[in-house]
C-alpha cells in the first residue's frame, strides 16, 4: 500500500524481506517499498516506525534501491529502543515508512572524480551513490569510495584487486560489493583491522588528494556522510585542496517533513546566515556553508 503526499513523499506499509545481522549490533534491512524504491536518490532517507509501541519514527538513510524489484535497503547500528525494536522485525512483518525524504547528492560531469567518504552509519548513502554512478553514469565517472569504522565493518572485508595510485602501501582492504561493481574502495580504522589504513578516513582522503596534481584536483568533488566531527574534517580537507564538498548531515528529527523546525542548522548563504531544516532543505548541504 502506498499513499503519495505533496507529490514527493510516499507513505507505505513496507514488508520486511530480510534482515541480516553484523558485528557490533549492525543490521541490513531489505524492505518491499515499491514507491520509495522508484523515487529514491542517493542522500535521501526514510522515516520508519520501528514498532507500533514506539510512536516516534526514526530516520535512516537509503543504502540501496531497486525500482524494478520494488525494494530498498537500509543499514543501521542499534543505539536505543527504536532501532533495538527494528532489529527484532522478522521477514513478513510490516513497517510503516515515509520516504524518500530530502535533497539528494548532485554529481557534476565537470568533476568526474567523485570521492565518496562514509564514516560508520554514514556508509549507506555512499554505497547508494556508488551504485547510481555505475548504473546510470557508467564510464563517465571514476569514483573512489573511502570508508571508516571503529567497529567491525558491516560486511566481510577483502583485499582489493583494483590498484589506486597515491593510496598508502598496505591499504588494500575494500568493500566486496563495490569491488564487484568495479568501483575502487579503501577502508580506514584506528582499530587495527587488517589491510585498513591506520587512522581516520579523512586522513586517508587527505593523503590521497595530496598525491594529485592540479589538473587532477580540478576534477575532484568530495561527497561525505558520517559523524559531525568527520564532516567538519572533510570540509577542512576540501578547503585545503580547494575542491567542493557535499555533506549529508544528521540531526535529531521529530516530523522529518519540514513542519516542526526541530532539525535546523546554521548555514551561510549569499544573503547571510540562515537556519535551514536538515530534513527537507537537506540532508545534503554544501559542506563549506555549514562548517
Ligand atoms: C537523515 C538521517 C539519516 C540517518 N541515517 C542513519 C543510518 O543510515 N543508519 C543509522 O544507523 N543511523 C542513521 N541515523 C541516525 C538514527 O536515526 C538514530 O541512530 C536513531 O534515530 C536512534 O534511535 P534509537 O531509538 O535507536 O536511539 P535513541 O537514542 O533512544 O533515540 C531517541 C530519539 O533520538 C533520536 N535520535 C537519536 N540519535 C539520533 C541521530 N543521530 N540522528 C537523528 N535522530 C536521533 C531518535 O530519532 C529518537 O527520537 C540517521 C539520522 C538522520 C537524521
Ligand atoms: S524534523 Fe521537523 S522540520 Fe525537520
């Protein structure tokens, strides 16, 4: 069942197709949600009812969407009662879903080297963006995906067969799904996982950008999602290398449809400072206007 709202949002009773658990109380949930799958774009999110006994919905980024088969996937890490209840949903259960919500990432053909930086539960929109770059813009872009996590990654890492000039020696672990898609990826952690860069994912990005010449840097744009300190570090890296950076922000949300102003952030605009709602004016913003 799907009901359209304001021509953009869809309310659906989404059926759980499967739920896969990973270390660190992380889960990938696949939901049958045909309307959301049809309209989803990388950077957009859904607002889910985790359990009928918990009235407040929870926002989760869309990690993958298959419009042909009518499903979406989200990746989440259990934090409190809402996501704990969501983790108990079994195949066949239904979950009320509003989405897709929010302004997505925008790629620019004049910057064909997008660098996708995902930290922790900021990984999902980067997988979605990589998927769209390969399926809708095959050959036009040469993306590099960099992911960071201090707990085990929510997938089994493996050494990459894709060589990337400028990446520190020994940094060879990748995300297998991206590797299957032919997209270069590398992982960073301070937890000492094999094959991962020992440090923050933003330090890995900084190292790689430092290896590029001016004409290569002119083709780069950063796309980031993760904890606020990581996004601030991404903005600093972007400034240092003089490249643009789009960031997907996370804020506490009540309505998620623009009605309560509970999710506002201060953004610099050409007209001066302005309060913007993360749910509908974002969640994707020009990072240099926020940090
Ligand atoms: C646009 C957006 C996309 C997100 N995408 C993901 C994702 O893909 N995977 C993932 O694991 N998490 C994601 N989050 C964070 C996730 O929504 C929170 O971890 C979750 O709401 C916590 O709910 P809880 O009941 O488990 O925890 P509690 O801490 O008990 O939550 C209590 C209340 O605080 C709110 N809340 C708590 N932490 C956050 C937070 N960081 N952001 C917004 N609201 C919060 C909850 O909605 C709830 O109303 C996203 C948040 C936003 C805003
Ligand atoms: S959460 Fe209500 S306006 Fe954004």
